[in-house]
C-alpha cells in the first residue's frame, strides 16, 4: 500500500475527532506536544506520521490508537468497512430509552449493524437464535450493550446466562444503568467488561472504547462462531 493511501484517511480521522472535541489545531498541538504546522500537515495528508506521534495524537484526542486508526479508514466517517464485513452489536435496552440510545450511538460514529431488543428474554432469544429469532443469520453479536433494569428478565440475569454458556461467554458486555452502584459489584463478578451510567453520551462511550481497546468498526473473523444447527428429530 502506498503511503499516500494511508496519510489522507488518517488526516481525515484526526480532523474529524478534533472537530468532535471542538478544539483548534493550536489546542491539539498543545495537547499532543506537536507543532501546529505538523498538525496541519497531518490533516492535509501531507505528513508521514510516526507511531509515537500517532500515540500522542490519540491521547490528545481522547480515543484509543485502534479507534483513531479504524476511523482513519473511513470516507469522512461515512463507514469504517464494507457492510458485509461488520459484525452486529446487540443493544438490550428498555423501549423508552431506544431513540436516545441509538442517536448517541450514531453520534459516536458507530457504523455496525445495531440490533435492538427491549427485554431480557428477547435478548437471550437473540443471542442463542431461539424463539422469534430462530431463523436469523447464524452468527452472534460481538458486543452487547445491556441495561441492568430490563423487563421480563433483568440485565444481571441475562449477563449470568450469557457468561455461563461457552457459546457466548467471550462476548464483551457493557452494563448500562441509571445508578450502577448496586450493580457494578454483581456485574464484575458475573463478567461484565465495563459499566456506563445513563444517559449515554459520546464522551462516555469513547472512554469505554478506549478502556476495552475497541474499535467500533468490529470485523467479523473468518472463523466467526456460528449457532449450532438444529438436530433433526
């Protein structure tokens, strides 16, 4: 790959994340310890950037290196990868929270297919391909955003069952709640990867992405785990 093929999209990423923070090139230069002219050259795609400088820029922009590099493969943030290569994110959240949550995810430039369910029972059916989800595509989501206070079955019970099953135990789960204090300890014991307090914001989502070293453009691996075929009776 030519260096020009990398420099321009990376420059676009830096400019886009700087814009989200609402800071100038001068402030980004000060935060990162780099010269303003250097920042300008990076954003124009006219500068070869060292790994050390990438780390400084990511830290100054308050994102992980992987997130910054993944975003840099977009066309002005329109999409990280081809849609067929993206895996699903399961968002299990109460119906009244859906509109605000999906809007926040879009603002965070999450381009994965987001599947929304509104209760704990439906979350399990989706994860295991049962009941109303028996005919869906036979791969599992690679990230679950799980509200602690769900109807029919609460989020902690969903988390317990998810982590107890070898087919789903490796899926990272972010537990969401209005007041997480009562749920954090239990969630940690059950294997939650991170915790977010409502209302969700671009800032706290980005912090969790950095904490988990996640790029929101999650790619399907060639050996993506499939749901087991139903045995004929």
